[in-house]
């Protein structure tokens, strides 16, 4: 009988507990973080009887939470993802709106500047147009500064958001650690039961933590939970927690980074942060904010330097060479700001480093990091942060200064001692907008005119035509004195296909430049740049004793033969490229020059010249006979072109007669041989560099060359007297190229002197290709300073052309296109962020629904369970009543 009563009582107790749990579920249906609880039950130990084991009732094993860890973890992960995209979208939308807005778009500011420049260039002498340009230039600068200021404000906002989020993460970590201790104490109290409400509270804290950063957890045996954030960085381990703080970065104090703080030590974990609000902030800054600032800086640098350099190539309204419109982008203080030392670097703090911009087209929008991995402080790596590519690595030398050039900029290491572990942030473009500071204070300083004036000689007879003139650099000797171009130059054609560039300080007696630019090739009918284009190019000339030496009684030029070697050194790699030409003994300069010109980076021209004078006659019937390269120029029967009868051969010969015979002979003309006469001296010139081979016969004498060697005609019975003059060469070499010979007695000598040939200007000409349209020998063009050129706008037109010139991204983007590319990129990132945010919302809803299907309280189910439990309770109570009735019956028997 007692067994029956105990069984009934156990049922009542079980149902009382179950009713309490169900009631607790119902009243907590709307409690955030509450997990539905259930009762776990089992039968009590049966009693052995003669008839077998008899059940003794039921017992409550546990009150447990209905939860599944993988569903909880999925919700935590999805909350972190949504918070990441929400934060990213919120911040990038501001940046995108700033750059795309009609009111703040820099495209309008740049258009306004170039429109004003166009108006000013159309009337370069107008002060009104120049004043408008001054105003619009300042407006463009203010627009760039305004946008940069807004972006820097966003950076400050990111710093504050990171600081607040880091504080919340620390607080939540501390709360989780405290709950870990309480839960461990509760489970270690001997009951072995789980404190469900505390576990729910901890899970709620973990979900809240996931709003700020990715979270992963590991359950401990004592009931605690280890919490890891970002890329598995430990925040909570048991009851211990770490403090997360946001503070000034090690390399850039204006950008906050994330640190684990323990005592006085800080561990930078910014790169390990992912997900949640902090992950979104870090990702926004890396993917959008920093590239936007660098892109604006690069555009600012390009505009500033482009306008500066072009203005310096022009002449202002007052006749002076132009100066910088803006501050120099490579000023010493600006160059130093582009290098930031890491605060963790080891002493001594004596590093003097700077960055100068070399090639705007090669600049990227990335920052770079210089590291010294060790051992020692000599080995270095430079990594481009946008893609992690190692751009340069090597060993520093002990000598200072040292330069490292990559991606359009040069890192200058002027002095300092480096230690393994030292790090430096390199930001070549970040401060570019700051360089857009106007330097000119008067509108007259805009240099719209070209400082060059090209005049055509009135006596020109050929069809040579000037196409363009361009100032490439004013840092040459020709522009050393402001307001002048000295010496003035003369471009004088020596034939239809050759010309000299001469010093025309004295037009009546022009002289060769030093180094010379003579006998240069001209192609009629084509566009011909007339001057050297390489700023570092040089010229080597044949000026040794053997070159052009008069060889008496010889039909050979006397050249010994030599191996001419050219070595070109790559300034970046140090690699040396070697080329060579072997000139045979007696080889004409024309042949050697042609073979040299076939080499890479070499342009060689050859010419031959000599003079004849002091002509005397022999006895009666012994007139002096002279042959030049197989042509008898004293032939009495030769008829000049345009004449009907042959001229009488004068006795003695005259320079004028010989000039006419040489210039009128088609065979000599085909060889490029011409002559000039001053009435006394005959100058003979071969513009191809072939040998001049003379043969003297008959009677009389003459003198040849500057050395005035006497050539006496032989007796009638003797053979003719021969003499030969060999050609000389001028060899133009590309930058970093050296010429040498294997012998010191050759045309060049063992180590000839190379002189820079760059004039800082370029002139382009063309002509007709037919006989009437080609240049004529003697045609001359003079180059001088453009005085009183206030109406000239050639340099202004070149400045205006900068607006449509592709100067960025390896010459693929204009200023406007670079800005448009930035705005387009941010627009795409914003659009992708919206899509990702919408998708992550959907994913979170699904994971929340899945978790709620297990952990959530369904009131209908709980109500049905109440009815069921009530029935169970009533049945157990009825069982007790039945036991009592049976007991009463037994007592009454």
C-alpha cells in the first residue's frame, strides 16, 4: 500500500515541477535571451517482490535549456556579419555621397578651373581673364581642401567609433568572465545542475559582443566559456579577460588601431580584427577611406606639378620666365612628412628620410611599408600595402645618402642607424592635397607665352616649314639669365637632307656649338624633331690627331682600325648592356657612322671637310689639274648646268671657279660633296663623311688644310700626286651610355670626353618631298627670346592641354578620369555593401528562426502542455485517493 502512495506522490512532485517550469516558460516568453526549459525525468529504482520488480514511481533528473550550440553559434556569426555590413555601409555611404554629390564633386571644380584657363588663354593680354583664373584656381584649391577635410573628419569619426566599440567589447568580456566564475561555482556546488538563467545571460552577452567583432567560443569542463574575437584572438579564458583599447597607431597617430592592453604593454591586433562593428570600421578605412585620401592626393600632386612645370616653361606677361603656380611638391619639409616612423622602433632615433615624387604616371594610390627584418639593420623590404607585393628588397650600404626608387617615387635615406624590427610607413600621395597652395600673388605671373621666337631668314629659297617649338626645360645654360635665350641659335641647312645648329651670337660669323650639332639628318616630307630629346644624352666627337688628318701621297685616310664599345648601365638594376662595332683599317667615317647608328641608343653623323688655297700655275702648257673623288674638276670641256658652253679654266686656278665646278657636278652632288669660296679659300665639305680623295697633276701648286701643306704638281713624266682627307664623327649617346675604344690612337681615343647635348628645347620642322619643296642649302631659321610676346599663348595652350592629357596610371587616366574612377569605385563598393547587408539580414533571420524553433517559447505549445500536465497531476492525485480508499477498506475488514 505504501508503494502505491509513494508512486502517486512522486508523480505529483514531478508534475508540480513540470508545471512550474512550463509556467516559467510562459511568463518569460518575451524575455530577451531566454531559452525554453524542459524537465528531464526517469523512473525510480524498482522494488523486488515475490512476483517480480515493482516500480516505485518517477523522479526529476534535470531542468535543462532547449538549445543547440551550432544554432547559437550560427546566430552569433550572422549578427557579426550584419553588424559588419551595417557599419561599413553607413560609413562608405557618407564617402560616396561626398564625392558624387553635385555640390561637393571635384569634377566641377576642375572643370571650372580649366574653363577659366581657356578664357584667359584666348586673350592672354587681358588682366580681367587672368584675375578670373586666379579666383578659379583658388576655388579649385578650396574644393580639394574641403573634400579632404571631410574625409579627415570621417577618419576622426572612425577613431571615435572604434574607441567606443573597444570599450564595450572590454566591458562585455569582463561580464562574461564574471559569469564564468559564478557558473563554475554553481556547477561545482555538488548539485551537478546547470544554472540555466546564468547560461542564458552569458549567451546574451556573447550575442551582444558579436555586434562589435567576430566571436567564437569553446565550452570548458567547469561550465565556463572561452571567448575568442576577430581571427581567434583570446578575449576571455575562464575567469580571465583581456582589455581591448583603441588608440593612436604605431605608424600614424591620426589613425586609431586596436590593442590588447596588459600592464604597460600593448599588442596590436588591428590586422586580426574581423566582423562586427570593429571589422566594418577597419575594412571601411582600408578599402575606402585610405584609398580615397591617397587618390585625391595623387590627383592633387598631378595637377600641382603639371601646372607648375608647364608654367615654368613659359613667359609671363612682364617678359620673365614663369615660376611655380603652387608650392613645389618635393619641398624638403613636405618630402619628410611622407615617411612615418613606427613608435616601436629602437633607438637611436637619428633616421633622416624623405620621399620625392619622380614620375606621376607611375604613382599608385597605395601606402608602403619599409621593414628591417634582420639580422642587423642592413637588410630591408618594401611592401606595397594594397596588394602585399614586395616591391624592393636588399641590403643597405654603410654609405649615406642612399636612394631606393619604386612606383614613381624615390625614398632618400640621408642618414641614420637601423635596427632589426624597425618599421616605417611610406605615404607618397597622402599629403598631395596639402601641396595645392598657391604661390603666385599676381595674375601677371601666369606664363602663357612661349619664351622662344623662331624667325625665317628672308633669303630662304627652300620649302622647309616650322611645325612647332617647345620648351622642355628652363634649367639649361640657354635660360640661365632670366628674360633671355643665350646664345641665340641658327638652324642652317647644308643640303636638302642635312642641317647644322649653330651659335648665332654673331649672325655674320656663326660658330659650332659645344658639343656640336652638325650635319644632322633631315627627311623631306616628314616631321623632323631637330634637336636632341634626351635630357641626359651626351655627344662624343672624333677630335684626336688622326681624325681628318691630311694623308699626303695616299689614297687611304690612314685610320688604324679599332673596336668601338658602348656600355649602357640600367640605373635601377645596375645591369650593363654592351654593344660594339669593329672598324677596319682605312674604313671611311661614313661607314663607321652608319654601323654605329644601327646600335641601340646611338645616333652617329659623319662629315668630311678641308680647304684649298694659294693656287699657282706652272710653266707654259703646265696648267694645274685637280681631280676630286674621280671627277676632273678642271676638265676644260665640262659645261655647268644652265650654261651652253664650258668656262675657260683660269690660270692659275681660283677658288670661285673650283666651287662652281664642284657644286655643278652631278656625280659629286650624289656623293654629298659641296664647296664654298670666300674668293681666296675653297672649302670642300662631304656631308656623308666619305673620304675626300684628291689627285694633283700638271704644273703649279696649292696648299691644303689649316696646316697649309704645300702640294706641288709633278713633272709631266711623273705620276700624279694624291692626298686624302678622312671624315670625322659626332656620336649622340642615350643616357647612361659610355663610348670607348680599344686603342688610344684611333678616331676617338681610349676614353673620349662625353658632353651633354640637351638644349632644353625642341623644334619640329617639315618640308615638301619634291625638288621644289625641299630645303635648300643655306636656308636658315633663327631661335631667340620671345621679347614683347604678350599676345602669345602657346604655353597657355600647352597648360590647357593638361586637362585632357592622360598623366596618371601609366599614362591611361586624365585628372577627371582619375577622379571619376575613384567615385565609380566607391559607388561600386557602396552598391556591393547594400547587397551584402540585405543578404546578411536574410541570413540572420533564417538563423534566428532556426534557433527559435529550438529555444524559443511557443505559447500554444506551452498551453497544451499545461493541460497535459494538469491531467497528469489529477491522475496522480486520484491515485492517492484510491490508495486511501483501499487502506480504509482494509482497516474495516
